[in-house]
C-alpha cells in the first residue's frame, strides 16, 4: 500500500472514454433529427411533451443530484475530515416526503413550465423576476464547479492540463443539450447514471478485495480516527457535527429538490402526480446508494494510503485528486477500467451541466424573454432562440471555471456558494405556499435581505479560507510507510500532519464567518420567511388581493378552508388582473393559470 509510479491512461481507456462522449453526442443528434417527434416546440424542448417514463426521469434526477463534485468530493471529505458528513443521509427520506406532499402538488396543480411562474401567480412579476435571477445566479456559481471536477480527474489520470480538457467537456454537453432538449438530457443522464453506478461498484469491490475485506477497511479507519458519526456538539461553528449535517442538509436538499427548476421541470414531465411521487422515491433510494458508495470509497482510499499519505508525499496536489489517483492504482491492471471510471465522473458532471443548461434556458425564456416580447414568438423562432441561449450560457460557464481553482475543498465550496441563492429561494417559495397573509412586498424584501446576508457570509468566509485565516482541523496522516529513499530526503521535515487549531481559536475572525457552511441555506430560508412575514404584517397583509387555495400547500388547506381571501377561483384572479389593463374577461375556471397570466406580464 505504498507509493506507486505515476500511471496514466492507455489506449483502451481512451477508447472507453471516447465512446461515452460519442454516445452522449449521438443522443442529441437522434432527438434533433431522427426521433419521431422533433424538438422544435417549447413543450417538446423544455418538458418532453410530458410523456417521459418513470425510469429515465428517475435516473436523470439521480444524475442531476450526484455530480462529479460528490464523486470526487465525498471520498476526499472522508479521507481528510472523517465520516461525520456521511450522516447527511439521515435527512434524505424526510426531504423526500416534504417535497412529494408539501411542495410538488402545488406545481403539478398549476402545470407551469417554469417553477418561477408560481411567484408571479402568488405574488407579482417583480418577485418572479427576483426568483429567476437568483436561480440563474445559483447555476452560474454551480456549473463552473461541475465542469472543473471531471477536468481535475482527467488531468490526474492522463497528465493533460485540465484547462485543455474543460472546453471538450463543455462542447459535448452544449452540443447534445442544444440539439436534443429535455429528452436528450434525460436519456443521456440515464445512460450516464448507469455508467456511474457501474464504475463505482467495480472500484468499490476491487478496492475492498485489495485491502483484505470490509472488516480490514473498517479496522484501519478506526485506528486512523476516521470513524465519527455521532458528534452531538451543538456548537454551530464546528464544520461538521451530527446536527450541522442532518439539519443543514435538510434545508439544502429541500432547496435543491422541492423548488429547484431543474427538479421541478423533470417531475412535471411525468403524466401524473402519482408517477412523479414514485419517481421521487426512486430518487432517494438511488441517492442513498450513491452517497454511501462515495463515502465508503473515502474509507478505501485511507485504508490503502494510511501509512503513506500521497498529499504529503507530493504525488497529488489536492485532496480532490485522491480518488482518480487511487483508481489508477487499483484498476490499471484491467484494460479500459480506469477509462470507465473517469467516464463515470464525466457522466456525473455532464448530466449536472446539461440539466443546468436546460433549466436555465427554460427560466430565461419563460421568465425573462417571453413576458417582455410585444409580439408572440412562433414555435420555430422560440426553439431556435432557446438553443442560442444554451450556447451563450454554456460559454459563460467555461470562462468562470478559472475562478474555481482558488476555492477550498469541493464539498464546502459548492455548498457555501450554492447557499447564497438556495436559502432565499427556498424562503420565498415557502413563504408563498405556507404563509397565506404574505404579500409581494414582504416576499421581495425577505428575498433581498436573505440573499445579501448569506452572500456576505459565504463570500467573506471563502476569502478568509483563501487567505488561510480560517483553517479546519484535519485527521492525522503519516508517511512512515513510504519508500525508504524518499523518507531519507523527508527526514528534516515533520513526519506527520498534526491537526490545526479550529476556527474558534481565531478570535479576530468574525463569528458569522466561522458558522458551519451547512447552515447557510437554513439561515437564508429562515431569514427570508421571518423578514417576509414581518414586512407583510406592516404593509397591510393581502388587503384587496385574493389568494387561491391552489397556490398554497395542501398541508395547510385545512387551516384556511373558511378564509374568504383564499377562496377566489383562479379565473377570477386573472379577471381582476385584466381589469387593471382595461380588459374585461370572463374566464372559465378550468383554463390553465400559467397561460392566462402570461397575457398580463
């Protein structure tokens, strides 16, 4: 289990990797030119005509959630900081139930293309615009990290500079997303998810066998102080405790799934609410399996290098390169297997990026362009415009990749930056669905205050981490088992990495900068709800406004059934909106809300 000579891809690995990219590209070509139903309407391009099956949608949801960040970041997290982060699984099933029965029924009842249309129906166009901008900002912060991850892995196993790899990843992804729309994204995600599962399972089995079995892996990690699951310390400045990862992840995953355009768009592509809920059940089972495999992979890596740390030795530069380094050691003897694994990492990244591009396109078109054009666009022009949007935002994301290298560990960087928008968005949607008296002024104020607060904390913390003013205690790692010749050269240097002082020992660092990043989304959501409710109280509640029950979560319907302000049918609300424009309508209640509202945006 000592250091190895550097191993790189051979011809079989490149063939396997190229095959994955070609298959992804071909799917886009197929749905654009050869499928029975072409992707030349907005309904087809964004929603797959709502005819997608449970299996592909489930696989697409899993692939969207488990990005390359998870595949590379979680093993590095286990190796460096221990297993406490594994306890995020405690909140997964609770989030699934909340999403399926509290949030999803609202979107499904309204049958809207963009989840941010809801904010217009519930509040007004200004709040909808705020929600759309927050989402777009979130994806622009997230996608560059997603692109950087596979490039990092590919660089490790090929020796090719990661900035040369990045454009290749993006071009393939932009190509099939642009041509094939949602159907291409979903079916590519399905194939990529299967590849991802296969690669992880093979490496887990081979790694466990090479170390001597599961019991030996567990024993080595126990002796190396990696096993930590139930740290019940309530201190919110400790990076990971049972409470920070379980409570914090509940809010983070709720924001990622329940109101995220990428997730909602896929659920609404299902023909019925029942099938959408079943899809979500499959999603949580798949995520639980993948997260557990990724975390266990970290234990395998530590068991393999417990006496010769590759980071101290200089074999790799960052902990996020541990997994590809380990795979080249374990799988290099099997032709094509390293290529399969890196294809799995790329698959996770491509699926996340394509999902992001597709959902961002939907939001830009439905929320920013469509309401502001004087003359309705034809289906052909709308489809062409959306494809142009995919190319533009994909190119922007490539340019932002160069900033990612300056961030800390992938898991923390992705979590803290994503929370800047996830918290406010979750708060605004929750305010609308669960607080009947909340008004547009309250929602707008709550969202802005929340985003400003979390953005200040998150960016400030990242700057402190980059400046080494905030450091986190790491688990001990040694090099006593490394090559004796190398040890002789290393003799004048400290043999072991000793844990550094926790952030609490740095009194000059502002308290909120030391807050665990896992709480950022919760802080943002609670702030948006509290400020929004308070401002609504001081600005007249919903005076002279009617809120239909379909706009509120079914969880609270029993509490509002006798409230006259929430009893007005949707068509009446539209008629009232029309009267402000001097238009007099008499609309039947069964007409879809989203189509009617677009007339007055």
